[in-house]
C-alpha cells in the first residue's frame, strides 16, 4: 500500500491489535460483582502515566464524579482523548493531570464559552497535542473495537489539520484514490457515565451515545459510573437495551447525579448557573485555586459537592427542567 503523505503528530498509543489482544485474552470475563466506590476504581485502574478516554458527548453524560476523584488523587502524566471534551477537560486541566492529548474538541464548553484555565494550560507548553477530527477519533475507537489497526476515510483530506495529526494518506490499492488512515486507539482506561447498570457491568445509555459503545470495546479497562444500580433480571427481560456488556467492564460505581453539573438525558438538565460560575472564576488564577479547594480538594465525596450547590432541592429542579425540555 503506497503512503503519499504523513502527518507530523506523535502516535501516543500502539494501534497493533495483536498487542491489544495480549491484554484482552487475559481479561476476566466472569460474571462477578464489580461494584466499588469511585475512589477505589480510580485508585485501582487509573495509575499515573496511563491513557484515559472519557465517554459522553460534549456536556452530556460526563462522568464528573470520576473526574473530581482523578484530580483529588493528584493523578499525573496521563494521556487524554479530547474527543468531545468539555467540562471533563476543564476539570482535568484544573488539576494538570495530563501531559499529552489527542485533540478533536477541547477548551470550549460549547455555547457557554471557553475555559480560560484550560486554554492557559494548553498554551503553557506542558501538554503535547496531536490534532484529529471528531469523526477521526470516533473511527479510531471503531478500528480498535473491530480489532484492526486502522480505518480509512476522506475527512481531513481537504484541510491542513491532517498535517498535525498522526494520520497517513494512502493510495487505495483498488481505486488508486487518496484516503486518510485513522489508527486504532486502545485506551488504558475508559470512564463512561450511564443511566442504569447492574452489579456485573451491563450498562444502559439513554439518549445520545456517540462513540461509547466502541470505546467500551476498545479500552483495556472500563469504569462505569451509573445513576442507579438495577437488578440483572431487568436486562434479561429486555436484553437489547444493554449497550455495554458486562465482559467489557472492570468497575461499577453507583453515583446518583454523577454527571452534574452536566446533563444526563432523561435524568436531569445541566446546571447552567454552576457551569457559568466555573467559567467566570477561571478569569482570576488565585480565585480559581480557592474555588478548586472548596469544590474538589476539601470535599469528602461527591454528595458533599452536590450539597454545596443546592443539594437535593436543586437536583429536583434540574430533574423537572429535563422533563420540561425533553
């Protein structure tokens, strides 16, 4: 196969499916109880230096409780998939937890504005960045889920962004046309927030799922955070509802409102007041340090964080708002 061009970006993870299989063939596929606290899950499956991929889409189903725990445990030198990253990126940048990032969408919180602190961190030179498109990152997870080293596509060919990626432009052996390659991405750990899960890790996502089905199959380890634990019999009676099967999953953490202040479809709307507060306080680095201390470092658990922002009364308001806008 003829290579016509190569991007200048670094490939952070090995796309070789056989290397990944060396791990997957040893993975325990028994149906065992995987319930643990988010603190235990992060301690066990997120070592310093590993590559982390976050589920959800933009501000939807962000596993915020797990992001807080990564910052609290002061994890460092992580690799990060900046696929559709918004508040998750903002939190991890606040803790300076990562030093390399595959970039598709970062720094912005969509229509809400730009995270000043995240921008400062990326512009500091402390983070090695490689550019991809959103679709390109999704193709990378898809390739890994399929157990192949890359997929091809035409996105990126019409822009300079491919020069800053780790893609190669190849000549199709059948048509002689140009295609970009998107190498498989096998994260060390994926963290995905879902609506329902059972104790074994079978998980249900309601609303937009983006690439999470492929991500769960691509990652070497998977932490599921869920709004609620449900009995496995619920899934036996309606098995097609399960998007992530138990044999992909290593830890299950029940954290009601674990995506707050983001939106979890059919559960609660985003807390726009608190997200605005994050963006505004980042203007002043000293005020932001105090804010992080009050909201992450000095908070005993995620329930206490919720209490600091209105508690169950506020969560009920966000529930009502979600159903009014659905």
